[in-house]
């Protein structure tokens, strides 16, 4: 098991993979959504992250 050391938190590699996958999916959705809805999707992502 390889652990990635960060100064404040010790992350589990599986968590990093999941986060990267979520970021990629959100980016793909951002790219695929029509321009009018991009702002709404940004606010939706921000609201869900809060």
C-alpha cells in the first residue's frame, strides 16, 4: 500500500482515486452541458459541495 503524505492529512489512495473520478465526471458533465446550463451546473456543484 502506497500512502500519499500531505502536511495536514494522511489520505488513503482509494479516497484520492474516488475524488479524481468525481472531478473527471464533473468536468465531463461541465463540457457536455450546453453553455446556457454551465453556470447552473457550476452553482449546483458548489451547492452540493457545501
